[in-house]
């Protein structure tokens, strides 16, 4: 019997007036980030979840402030069930 193909969860977050659509990480993607340093993991997470290259994800992360980049990464991790919370670090405090 073949295993059914799953569907990853999707959501969006508005940062600086722009809606950014993203999906959750797959199980294999979540396992892949284990052992990565934080910068590499964030590039991988943003790239895979938004459908962009790691170079584009790095450019975006370098162009936004810490809070905005963190909000997107946190929202992706929450949607992926790798972190608890609403995805908004301000609501967690």
C-alpha cells in the first residue's frame, strides 16, 4: 500500500506592509536543520518555506531588522510545530 502524500500547512505574515506567504517545513527539512548554525538554519528555513533560493533568503534577512526577520522565522517554526506560540514574539512576552 502506498502512503498518501500529505499537504503542508500554509500561512502568511505581513512585515513592513508586505504579505509574505510561507508553508511549514516538511519532516525531512526539519531534520536537516539539526546541527546547522543559526544563520545557516534561518536562511534554509526562510528559503524553503517561502519558495525562494537561500541566496534570496539571505539577502532578505540582511535587509530587515532583527525583529522582522525573527517574526518570520518564528512564525514558520510555530506552523511547523517546532516551536510553541502564536508566531508573534511580541505576544509571547
